[in-house]
């Protein structure tokens, strides 16, 4: 009988640890905030009026990377 109770307690503890570990990254800051430059080239392009936003909205209103605009030769 004690063996079954100990296994249930261990499973509950493991479940609690997994839940806590899954919630921890939600408290951290994003790696690249939207209001900062990602590279030194972003600052250079903005100063010369050639900066292209990293994301644009598609026909359905979802944000997508603006790769075509960013990789277009100037």
C-alpha cells in the first residue's frame, strides 16, 4: 500500500515541477524587443532613410517577415 501512495506523490511532484518549468520562460523579457535595433546595419539604414520594418502584415492581417523587401538590392 505504501508503494502506491509514494508513486502517486512522486508523479504529483513531477507534474508540479513540469508545470513550474513550463511557466518560467513566460516571465522573461524577449530577446529582441520591437523598439531596439537588431543589428548595427538597422541603425545605419534608418539614418539614411533606407530602413525596412522586419515584419509586415499579409492579406489576412497576420504579421510575417518582410524578407522580400529586406533582401531587395538597393
